[in-house]
């Protein structure tokens, strides 16, 4: 940027800055050039206040772009807009940035970008908030003629639309010293069904000890427990959404067996995972509290997947919930067997048959025998469908081979990271085969999400493999835009993902006996305009750096009433 400024001064010309995403405060104070900002999706912004100031300035134009080269990339524009709103930028400023300002910066400001006399009738009709990618486009018109009509009908969660959160209300959530026992009250508590209920959550010593739900009209009291006595402080969150922590169904550990052996089935992914890393910190601060920690994909028998509570003092929930197998190209090497896809399937079958390949890793005999015995026990459990198998397969040939393997060995399996389900979609639907899918992009061909949604509609459990919260949530938003009901999207972000990958029963739910791992949102998390306002692990507030957050202790603890 410094060099660009120097060149502009020498040439005495005006510039349009494109692709600007993260600048130091003060770097553009003396510049009135138009800015095409972003891309922001998948990035952690360190200068949120800077961008809020840029949008608020009247002396320059800030607009957003798709940052893609194909027509389908246009969906990214709304994702960039939603990211700006979630950063706290005024909604009207963001709408201007994707309409009037964008047209003016592009040189088309005299005939596009506004609904006004003399402007071309290029119009888009939305079934809800146009800045939220979860809202389907109902109709598109060019020069007054309809060129697109969506088959997707709009929907809402329990009839509720997201309401704007007033800034003074958002200022309540910060610097919170949580008591050991308290009650959270909210009109929108997420249930395992994916629906919201009004009620109160009692938290004592880091666990949910009671859940009292206001009954729907015409039904009895929905309290799950009433075993607490005494008087507890009540944190009244009003219409804020309270959910369990979001779940990523596949988070690579980044390390694994380095022996060069194709069989590292003894390896537990949690053992090599850094729970203190910046990546984990960003996930936690963004509301992702549960993860299936997976070994890397460089070995055919990659190792054991672990379930983890990312923010907990003792994060490992279960060190071994499933076994990961890889038949994609990630585990093929020309310097070892197997070097081909056929060899990968042969290797797995021989392992199940008890034909154990000699392991050249040097270790004490006692250790080797212990590992061999544990391995046999796990493979016996896999063969009897008492244990999950997660098979990474992407190409049509890999997917067809995986189905044959699952059938011949009698596995209870999930398919990991499929790129095109078409060759096996009928079998997936018939068997209700679980899928752990990669994060979706607005530029993906329509068939990618269409196939996943078709499998989900037939009963397949879905989990999303994400390494950051923004791509996890944007995938759910795109699913809703493609026709998935909001309730199902909320389940895919929480309890369904946990169940799909084999986490312990009750994981990713707000229920009596579960840890108080909770997230407070300004709206449903599948809506990208919703902000993560507060994160609690074991009932304690996680420190966050959001400057918009204020003091919940003084404002939200409004009353003291008997616990349920």
C-alpha cells in the first residue's frame, strides 16, 4: 500500500484499492480513494474498528466484491456483506456498499445501483434479509424481465425472524465474573430438535443441573429437572439465542505417525493435538466448542479420531470414538505399498482378515504386543458394527469402492469429504449413510449441495468438516439457501454433527447433566449476520476481545428468584 501511495502521487492519479482486507489504523486517513474491501470470509480480522470507521467516512467510497471469476461466485458477495455486518458495520452502509457505491466505483453509477427513475430495472427479490446468504433469492429481473425464479420457499425458525440487536443490549456481554451457580434466561434456547424454546438454564459448578422450558400453548410444563433449591442470580438474556457449542466433525490434528508405514491405526489424534494453539483459540472465541480431532490423511489406516471439548481444562472427551481410513490419493505413495487405489482397498481387507503387515517401527516387544491386541479388539468392534469407521473417499471410483468395502466388511461407516455423490447417491439414500462433508463455497456447482441435501432428506446424518467458524457457519447458511430447513441446519451445526461422528450421547445439547458449554448469539448461528456475543465453558465466560461487549454483571443479572 505504501508503494501504491507513492506511485499515485508521482503519477498524479486516483486509484481504486481492490482486495483490501486488513490494514493498520491510520494507513488511509489522508486518502479519499474508493476501496473494494475484502475478502473477509475465513479470515480473522485484527482491525475491526478500522473498517467500521472506513464505512462510516463520507469522503470515500467503500464497496464489496465477489473476488471470483465465475457467475456462481456472486454468492460470495452476500457472504462478504454478512461478514461486515457481523463485524458491527452499520447495515445501511453495507447495503450501500453492494449497490449504489459499487455501481459508482465501477463507472455505472448513472444507470445501475439504485431503484430510481431513469435507472435500469435490474432487481433482486429476497424472501428475507438480503444481506444474509441463508435467505433465498426469490426472483431476479434484468431490464424488467424475470430471468430467474427460485423453487425454494422462504422459511423461518418457529415463525421467528432475526431481530436487530440494539447496540446498548450487545454492550452487556463482557468482563463477566460468573458465579458458581446461576440461571440463564432466554426466549430462544436451542433444543435438540433444532427449534427454539423460551426458558431458563440452571448452571451449578459448571454443569447444567436444571432446564425449565416455558410450555408451548396447550401443553404441560417443560421442566426437565427441579432438584435445585435456594435463590440464584438470573442472567436475563432476553431474545438472545443460546445454543450449545458448535461442532466441527473433522478437525485435522496436523501431526501423526512419521514412520512411513501405511498402518498408523494405533495413533490417537488427540495425542498430537495442540489445544493451546491460535487456531483453537479462534474456534472457541467464535462459538465452536466441540471437535472430532482427526489424524492426517497420509496413511491408509490413518488412526483413531478423538472427541474434544476445545475450551475445557480437560479437553479430551473420548480419545477414541472412530477409526479413520483413507482411500483417496492423500495416502498413496510411490515409495511404499499401497501405491494405487486398488492396493489401498486390498490393504484394508487384509488388515481386517488378520493378515497383519509387519510394522518396521522399532519398539519394545511388550509395547508392540499391546498395540497389536488393542488393534485386534478395535477391528473386531468395527467388523461387528460396534464402532464407527470414517472413510475418506472423493472420486467416483473411490466412493464406489468404499461402498463395496462397507458392505463386504459389515461396517457402520461415514463417508468423509466426498466431492461428487452422484455415482453412489441411490445407495447412500437407501442405507442412510452418514456424510462428513467439506465446507461449501458460493462458487461450488449446484449439484454439490443439492446431492448433500438430497441425502440428508433421505435420512443421512450430516456433519461439516471445518477448520474455522466462518466456513462452518457459511456452509450451514448456504444449505438453508438451497432449501434445508433452518431447524435441520441448526442440528447439523450441533447435535447431528456430534452424533454423526460418534461423540458420546448428549454431546452438543443443552441438557441436565451436560457441561455448561454454551454460546450466546445475537441471532441463529446459521445466519452470518448473527454475532457471537459470549462463550461459556464449564459455565465460565471465555475472555473475548470484541470491543463492542460491555458489562453483563451489572446489567443482565437483573433479578434474583428461586431456582427451578
